[in-house]
C-alpha cells in the first residue's frame, strides 16, 4: 500500500512495522460516526435562520444571542465530559451519552412548535457536542499508534468535515426540491443522527485506556487514579498557556468573512457559503498536515499553522477587493484549521498521562474555545473603533509577534520520535 | 454467529430502516409539495388582459398554489377583490409605480439572496447580491433612493451571532453604503457601540430618513434620524423599531416591544413627531413587520396565519387605535400607491 510506504520515516531512524502504520479501524469508524452526526447538525444549522424567519415568521435576533451563550456552555461541558471519561475509564459510554443527547434533540425538532422550544433543542444539542468531543478524541488517541497520531486525527477530522460540508448542501437540495420541506430536513437530520449513534454503539469497541495502561510494566496494578494535578503537569500547562495566548488572537471566521464581504461583491454573493470553501480546504488538508505534524513535530505545526491565519487576516484586511483574495483567505483558514484543530488534540493526548487524557484534551479544547470567544468579543470593539482593515491588520501584527514567542515556548514539547508502541485498538 | 457479526447485522438493519423510512417520508413530501405548487391557485384573479391601475396596493401574494410568492396588485378600493399577478416572485417589495424594488431568495444547491430593481413592466433593470435573508426594503417617495435590510447570517466554528446589514443606494448614482458606517449621535455626541445594528429605513425625502439603531450591550433600540449628506444618524428616542413615516410626514408607526420580562412581544405604536406623543394601538398579537400606511389614518401590517405555514394576511387598523381587520387575505409586504 502506497500510503504505508510513504509513512515510513525517511531517515530510517525507526523501523515501523508495516501493519502498525495503518490508520486504526476504530479511528475510521469514529470518523464516520462524526460524519453522520455532522451532516445531522449542520443540515439543521444551515436552514435554521431561514426556518425561523420564513416558516415561523420570527426574527433571528434572539437566536444569535442564545447561540453565543450556548457555545460558551458547550466549551465548559467538554472538561466535564473528559473528566467523566477518565474517571469511569469508559470513554465510549460518555461519548454515547453526548451523541444520544443530540439525537434526541433531532427527534424533538419534528414536534417542536415555538421559538422557545427550538432554541432549547439547539442548546441541548450543543451540550451533547460538548460532552462527546473529549472522550471521542481520547478514544482516537488510545486506538492510534503514537507515532502517527497526527495522521489519525487528520483522518478523523477529514471525515468529520466532509459531514459538515455535506449537511448544508443536502439541506438546500431538499429545500430546492421541496420549498417548504423543513420537516424533511429534520427527518434527514434525525436519520443521520440515528445511524451515527448506532454505528458508535454497535461497532466501536469499549476501549479501556487506563486499564490497558495499568497492565504495562512499572504501572500501579489498578492504574493510576484520576488527578487534576496530572492535567496541570508542566508540559501540558505550557501547551494550555500557549494555546490560550494564540486563542486570544484568533478572532473567528465570522469577522474574516464580514471583512471580505464589506468590499467584495463576490464575497457578498457567496457569503452564506464562504464557510463551505473553508471546510473544503480543511478536509483536503487535514490528513497531509496531520502527517506533516507526525514528521516535523506537532507543537511546531500547531504554532506555525497560525501563520496561515495571519495571512488570512492580511487578505481580509487588505484594501483591494478581489475575488482571488477572498478565495485565498478561505483556503488559508482551511490550512489554519488543518494545522490546529486535530493537531491540538493529538498533542494534548500525546503529552497527557493515560489516566487524565480525555480531561487534558477537553481542557485544551476549552481553553482554545473560551479564549477565541474572548478574542471575538474584543475584536468587535476594535472593529468599530479602528475600522475593519486597521483592526484586522493590528491583530495580524500582534499574531506576527506572538508566533515566534509561542514557537520558542513550545520547544521541547515535540520529543524525539517516540518508540512505536501502539496502545492497541483494532488495527485494520 | 459471533457477537461482532450480530452487531454488524444489527447496524445494517438500523441503516435500512432509517433509509427506507426517511426516503418514504421525503418522497411523500416531495409529491405533496409538487402537487401544491402545480395546483392552480383558487384565489380570485383579474382577467388576463386587465391591468389594475389608479390607487392600488402592490404586495407579495401568499395564496397557496402555482402563483405562491408572486408580486400581485389589487385596487385600493377593493383590496379583498381580484388580484393581478406579476411574473416575478419577491420576499419583500416596495414600489413607486414605474419602479419596484424586490428582495428575493434564489433557491438552489447553493441558496443566495439578491435585491432587484424592476421597471413598470416588471423587467429587471439592475440587481445586486444580499449577504443573507431579506428583511426590509423601501424606496424614497420619488423613487430616487432605495434602502435594503438583510440579515447577515455568518456560519462558522465560532458564530458571531445576529447582525443586519442596511444599505442605501441612489439609483443610477451614489452608493451610500452600509449606514452602520455613519456617525451615530446622541445629543450631538458621537458614540460607537460595538454591537450596533441598523435596520428598517423609511425615507422623508432624498436626504433625510428614519431608521432603527440597536445596541444590545447598551440596552437601547433607538429611532434615529439619518442625514445622507452629513452621513450622520441622530438619536430621536428609545424603544422604536422598524419606523414607517405617514404620507403627510407627521407621524411614525413602529414596532414596540411591550413584553415586561426578558422576552420580546411587539405591538404597534404611533408617534406624533411634533408633540412626541406615543400611542400604543390595541394589537394584541406579536407583529414583526415594517408597517405601511394605507392613508393618513390607517396602517397596514402582515401577520402569519396560525396552522397554515407560509400563509400570511395583511391587516388594517385605524392609526388612532381600534379593531384590526384583514384587508388583503393571503398577502405580505404591502406597498400602497397613491395618486
């Protein structure tokens, strides 16, 4: 197999057995679970503003507000989901609760009548997403060969993002064929959620990362107990601080799209679809960039990925309005996500002790989510105080200063390549 | 049979049930929708060779059937009577007779939104894209200026929440751009709340207009008086949304949030500009529309029907208060053409 050969380190510093460098079937299955679930949630998210305004005859003001609040709640629930997964040593069960919760909200949408019930369902869906993310990423880590963790996350995020790109497309195709077919979109959404849930429940093994680690020589026979102190271990703490600092300079795609839209007719016309462009770039690049991170170091790729974000800011902040700049900005955002989203989970999973892995991944993701929210709020102030272009260029300048500092701060987090010790999971 | 095989079979069964059930539902919905859209509408139409002229009301027809969403015209003295249906569909419409602005949704694999200017024969003369779902539109009295408000529904990993974009164009001339960029003045002092949103323009003439400026952070929903030459928006008073100027220019009808708690319930109120006196009219239902004036004593607004998704009626109510009545059934976004 071509991929297998290419995956061998060129230097030959280590001889990875051929079978171990395949992506675990657990990772692929979890990726398909995420694909189905993302079709489910993104199909609804894409048409919800239209449904609320066109079918229910309401404005979207309150919706946007509540959505923002729930993004925050979702970020905090992640830590709890990770903690529960580590404590019980059954990450699959915790993930199943999260996926199940979202599935129930899809069924609820079929019978929901008013605006209040719809916002409540969207809120519960976000909580479900918060619960399942960290346990799922811990399962990906547990099922993967540590030397190829970046690639494993790349595979998972690619499948996940395919779902995120397909969902809105399917939803709009349905509305094209059936102009008032909102219920049909909800039925599609429920169907995909049920398939994703069934796939996880029936075909993903109940991995027990802590119990397996306990069998390794030198470990406590009952496995190391969960301790928050392990999450605050120095190297992890360094990752959290750097992620938080970079998160504070990540203002959100929304502002980049708005800046592009404010002066480019091309961006205005395709405004509702700009995020699809970002998603396509992301899904195309998640695997290659993940593999790159395995080769040159995950911390390095994580920090340097912010240079793509910086370039996207420059595209959005530049004074000329050209379709080419819009497309470049979308691709750069995709590069940024490919270099940061899965890679962050891989890095946190790699640094954390098995006993706290899900909690560590959840904490890292929460730090990033919360700091990005703060960044978005703060950037809103700059946006009006300085004007769109100046504000964008100022953040780009700050990011340009922060990247080298963060790069140095994370030096040494990328260990010399670890000996290949797959922690198991079914190897395809 | 191994446990694994049993599970695989179980999963395949789940997939089959889901695909068959969702497919069957989708097909029946497609069939129902196709029939609904191809069935000839039973609404009363004028004969094919007749044009409605004189004082008239132009609106979006929401009568189910093959003409759903089309722009229609009725005589002002027989608003519930037969309608003339134009060959264009719009979500929001305003007209001066020779010129019509139409905000519409282009459905497709990629759904986009646009504003179009139409001539007296409903032929497009100009169009430009909108960043989101159409919300409000108005022409200035002489038709020289057009204002459009649309939602900006960003969709990203981190949602930026709700915002609107309101732009004013001079037809065949200057583009005044997004009025969010104008200076917002409270008692002459310039302020710049970060989360300000503007919507619902109503023109006085080709320089002065009224609109809504909201900052949720500051907790204000202001009526602002805009000046296109000075590029300023001066705050007039608080608690006014979607203003609409009466034909004689003396009063403004608007949406007023009358909910005591944290919720939103819009009723209709009328403000006398000279005295500053505000009267909340007796509409108990929640109205989300920019009011239109039938004449100096009567206001018009749209309300969705309960239990009939997509169908709306245009209601009329005395501007001094009174009982609302349906003026045009199965209609939305009325624009009154006076002589």
